[in-house]
C-alpha cells in the first residue's frame, strides 16, 4: 500500500469534528494565535515588508484555514495555491477560498511541480502524518524544487511522538535538517504541549501563557528553511 492511500485511511479513523480542535476551545485558539504571531514576527525578521508581492504554495492545505489566514494578513489570493490529498477537505477549501486561489486535489509529490516556482512553500503538521521515510523525503525534495532561490520552506510541525496516537509521529529538528540538506534551517520552538494546554486552560486560559514560558514544555517548531 502506498503512503498517500495509508494517509487517507489514517485520517478516516479520526473523529470528523473533534471538539478538542474547535477554536471555541481556548486550548486550540491560543496555540493558533501564538503561531500567527510567531509567523508574522518571522516575516518581519526576513524583511518581507510587502506580503502581497509574495507567492505561496501550501502542501496539505486541508480545509483552507491557513490560506484564509494568509489572505487576512496581506497575501493576495491570486498568488496563493494549495494542494490537498483528501477529497472532503479539498471540497471544503474550495468552497471557503476565493476562486483566484489555485487549488489542486491529489498527491503533492505529483502536483507540486505544476504550481512552482514560488517564494514560499508551506507545510503545517503534514509530515508528522507521514510514516514512510522515503515518501517524506520525496515530498521534501518536491517542495524544495518548488521554491525560488531567495525563498524558503515555511515549516510548522511537532517534534515529539504521541504515544496515544500511532497514526502520527514527531519530526525532530534533526530530521528536518536531513530532509532539507541544502537549506539553512532557522527554528523557533513554540506551542505548549497540547495535553498540558488542555489541562491548564480548564483552570484559566491565562495559564497557557504562563506554562508556555518554559521552552521544555513546547512541542512544535516553526522553521524557515532558506534557499539561497
């Protein structure tokens, strides 16, 4: 069985609307807002003064939430593109996003070359759902080829295994560097460990920020992987 089909089956086992991931839940909303702030700080540090001039491709765009966020912060819809493997999620993304956002449904290792080169190729918690090392590397290679010189890969994923979920695995920073050997990896550790976040926000949402001051409790990395 190939990895894309395995991913489809693993996602089919998940609860369609898990309340833990609803943005009505502070333990989901607060990490999202933290990631947004970290991403905008990264763009500022990179000197991206005019986001409307940048082209971006998201691999594994899901229901389009990240692309909607990018439009909100200044990216132009006609300079955005996304690829989604799962048909139901693709349909949702297509219904939510402007028609000028180019969307393709299927295997990104096949489709990404059709949408590059772009300034930024983005992935958010896609690689942690890929359990085949060779497929991970193939996807990373395609993403890298789709990036213009001077651009980069925008990466957000968790780094530690979840012993309760065998359908995912953490992607350590050393693995990120292995996947993109020609890139300059600039990492920032963010996101309070989700089980801990769910526990502390039940007491008070402000405890998310307090516990998140301890880097050892953060489970994800936001990376810029620069292509010179």
